[in-house]
C-alpha cells in the first residue's frame, strides 16, 4: 500500500498568515493526489484534485503543487474559516489511502 | 445540487451486522461511482469500498474484503454498505461520497452516520 505522510501534524497560525502543508508519498504517484478540508463535526470537503487543480467554488487562496512523491498545499492569507484539519489522498493505486491529517489551529 | 444522506447507523453488539444506506440526489446516479469512507473517533479517514455507477463493479481494500459488501440500486438512487461480524474497531462515522470524473476523487460527501459497536 502507498503510505502518505503529512507534515506537520499540527500547526498554529494567525489570520492572514501563509500556511504550507506537505504530503509525502512512499512511492511515486504522478499527480494522482487530492486535498480535503474537514471542520469539526462536519464531512470532508474537496479542495484540490490532480495535485494542483482547484475544485469549483473553492477560494483561490488555496493552491496545490507537486508531483511524484512530494506535494504541498498552500493557504495564502489564512482566514478564520480555514481553521480545520486537512487530508491528502492518493488515487494512483488501490487501496486509495489518506494522510494522517494536519490540524490547523488559531495561534 | 448534489445531496447525499446516510442512514442506518446505530449501536450494535459485537458480532452483529448492519446495513447502511446512502440516498443520492442532484446528479445522474448511474454516471458516477460512489464510495464509503469511515473515520474512527478522533482518527483519520479510511477508504472502505466503492461501486461503479452501474453497480456492476465493486472495489475494496484487502482489509475490508470479506466482511463489507457494497451495492447500489439505481432505481432508488441509493448505495448500501452491509457490514458483517462487526468488531469494536469498526466503530466510526461512515461517510458516503460521490466519486468525480477523475476516478478516486471524492467530490461530494454526505454528513455521515455513526456506527458504534459494543463489546
């Protein structure tokens, strides 16, 4: 199975900060990666697919980059509603797997 | 607007079985595959199973093969997940999710249904 390791697992940031979250795959997955946001008590929400494509309706302050084994989710100008947990997911091969999550909290 | 509503969760004894349902609306049901993804309390996301839009093809990770069975009924626009021989470690919120045009990307999610397995 392909393992996804996110770093950091937790980060504390302030409104208007720029935040980056890294997702590392245990083997190359081309651009077959998605990012999701999950707020407490809510279902996950798709943010990014194909490593860098923004899902319709997602604010442009979210962006994704990377290919192969290293991927980055960037949130520019962090907003109060962005405090949540973020997960990466690979869809390169079965079984589809998720990273362990990165919790973004208010400093 | 895509809408996914799960039901069927609850408190079950270890060894019991359960069938979860997910009613879908807002898209052409047979054009898209569907998944179940679970989340144990305080833990991350785990893919459980997927089914093709026509219901003819199912997908499971090896860890879920055998006790989990996904199916769909296009006439009811509903996806099901049967879970047999429930274990305490199956306790989780079970989310139904629609797969997008890129197979593997979960573009819409339901609110989830909680399954609690007691010992």
